[in-house]
């Protein structure tokens, strides 16, 4: 008899049972948190693979840039590539052509425009790569409070049931309290991976941004030497 009772109690506090027995408000909270968790893992895998590919492609592009002997040929072959370093390179070449097309060459102004053009291109690429990370930050900060709301609502409902039934035994209130606490657990289940992923991806983006600025500085030095060589 005791084994049967234990088995029934374990079944009654399974995640599915807790969801099915919860009231409509707590169910909506749970479904929202599960949707947030799914969204989080979609961003983690999608954006994670994307950033890994960007780092790899940037490294390849910069290595090929260092080995290139003919900048015009390298530009024709690589400038259209969907790689952040290539975008910075193309922005520098475009500004170089515009600034050196006139009859009078202002070297200092050209250097300033080159730095500005490549810096803007780098910032644009970082903005593009960071799209979606604000969702992780929002989920990480909001979901624990949403889960807590579900918990508070469930406990209030349990106390209301106690008052209505005049039954204060632990067995009578345990299911409602378990449902309420399950909402908090779901909130943490959604928030913890989101916070960890946001911090890791922000660090990776900072590393990519630093790499883009280093590449822009090296290319700026190359173009600056070309300016000094201009008659």
C-alpha cells in the first residue's frame, strides 16, 4: 500500500502533471517560459555557429591579405565576400579611391577619412552580428520574475483553496505549492542559459571587434605609406 501511495505521489508531481493541474494563469506563465527557453536555445545555436564562422573566415581573409602582392586583384577576388574584415577592407579602398581622385591631395584629411570609413564599417558589422543578443539579455533578466509571479499566484490559489475547504493538511496544499514552485524552476531554466550565453557571446563579439580594429589599423598604415609615396 505504501509503495502504491509513493508511486501515485511521484506521478502527481511530475512536470506534466504539475502543468496539467495548474490553473490558467500559471499555465500561461509556464508556456511563456517554455517558449522563452526554446527561443534562447535557438539563438544560442544559431548565433553561436554564426560567430564561430565569422572568426574563422576573418582569420582566413586576414592571412590572405598579408600574403597578397596585388591589391587590385585581391580586391576583385575578395572584397565582395560576406566577411566583416572584407567589408572593412572594401570601405577603405572605396574611400581611398574617392579621396585620391581629385587633382589636389590632402594627405591628413585623407588619412582621417580612411580611419572614419573603416571604423564605421567595423561598427556596422558588429551591430549586424549582435542582432538578437538583446533578446538573451531580456530573457535572462525578466524570466526569473515571470516565474516568481507564477509562484506567487499559485501559492495564493493554494491558500484560497485551504480557506474554502477548511483542510490545512500538508497533503492538501502540497500539489498547489509544487505547481507554484515549478513556475519558478521554469523561469530559472530559461534565464540561466540566456545569461551565460549572453556573456559568452558578448565576449566573443568584443574579440571580433578588436580584431576588426586591428585589421583596420594595419590597412590604414599600408594606405598611409601609399599616401607618403604619392608625388
